[in-house]
């Protein structure tokens, strides 16, 4: 009897040893997740300082620092429609210490650029949809038209002569302009700049006649009388600019574009870290003082789950691929 029991006990001992080994191996990972963050966090920004991403990231990062107990350092990596910063994130170590704040261009680039150095769906881990932001169609001092109807008439009279600025190739402003051309039956010339700050400078000098840009960077100059607001691109009027009509109200239906901003991590980042980040972002976005700060610049705070952000990005990739195809938008 004893001889027949020894193998069974041996197997049990072996199994117990195996489980103990697995438990020990799991300790470093668990400890790592529990102690994150233990050093500064780098937040990549795909556009230069002074743009809509910067205006959002600064106050949000300041609040996150308080919650996480570690600095959140903004690292500006502008260029190529945001793809330079996205590529840097895709190559970063998936440990929760390198993140990115992407704009809607992140989804647009998937179809606009013929070959990206990363996979938009597979190389990133969604963290949280941070905020939405209305966009505005504004005219410079050199624009003769005072409303959308006059703009269309002017554009039809001289195809290709009117220029519209955007914050870069693949930016929502770029695609908004291309879609406007398609729906209104006109042809304007796209002039990409490196960020909204350059767009504003070009607009104020009359270097370009129009821009489709974020309301956060354009509205202050509208209020000062230096730029003229013609319409907002969303489905409803913006709370910070209630007197500005939507494009549909101005006679151009079928266009509904709102900018959005989200935080991503590299694919493979531990899920406990992703979940903690998502929770902390949602928490700070509910704080009254931050909500008031963001509302002043037109931002609409969200704070989503990682799963909800993944669904949002997938839907945006599909949506913008159709717009790129139908409008004939190209990188310039």
C-alpha cells in the first residue's frame, strides 16, 4: 500500500512546489503594479506648446501630479500630423511611465497616411477619453465674406484662391476643411501649419483667409475682434460661443465635427496601471475648479473607461476613413 501511495504524494509535492514557484514569480509584478508610480511620468504631446492639446494637458497634468504623488512632465514631440509622438509611444517601454495625449488626428492618420510606422489599433493601450472640444470656422482680416453664404459664393467665384489653415496634416481642421469643400461644392487650398499657435499668427497677419481650428485657441481672438467667427462645426452651438451658428444653421448641413483628446499608453502596459490611470483622470476631471478652468476654454470633460475609449477610437477610425475617401483629402 505504501509503495502505491508514494507516487501520489510525490505528485502532490511537485504540484505544491510548482504553485509556490508561480506565486513567487508573480510577486514582483504585483509589487510593481502596487507601487506605481515611483518616479516621474512622461506625457507626450503631438503638437507644439500653445495649442489646444497643451491648453488641456497642462491643468490636467497638474491635478494628476497631486493625485499620483509624482511629476507629470509634458514632452512636446510635434510633426507629421502627430505621428512622430505616436511612434515614440509605440516604441516606449510599457511600464506606465510614458503616455501620450492624442487628438482626433490619431484616428484620422490611420487612413490618411499610406504607411504608418505603427499599428493604430494594436500598438496602444487606451486609458481615458479626456475631453471633447468644439471647432470653429473663422475668417481672418483679409477675408471679404462675413458669413458662410458669402464665403461659399466667394469660393465658387475663384476656385482654389481662398486658403484655409489647419494645425497640421491629418488634423481635424484639415479634414473639416476638406469635408466643407465636398459638401458645399467649392474648392479651397489647404495650408498646414505646425500647431494652432502658428495658425493664429498666420490668421492675424492675413497670410491665410480661413481656419477650421479648436475653439480654445481661436475664440479669444474672435472676442477681441481680430478674427471673425462664421460657424461652429458641431451639431449644436458651443456653450462658450452661443451667438455663433452651426454649419447646418448657416446652410451647410451634413457636417458634424468635434475635436477630442485622449490618453494612451504603450500596448502591454500592466492593466492595474491602466485602470489606476483611468480612475485618477476621471477623478480630477470631476473636480469643480478644473471643470471651471476647462469650461473657460470650451473643453467638455469626459473621463471614460479604457474599454469605452477603445470603442470610441475604433468608431472614429471607421468614420474618418470614409471622410478621407469621399473628400479626397491628401497630405500636403
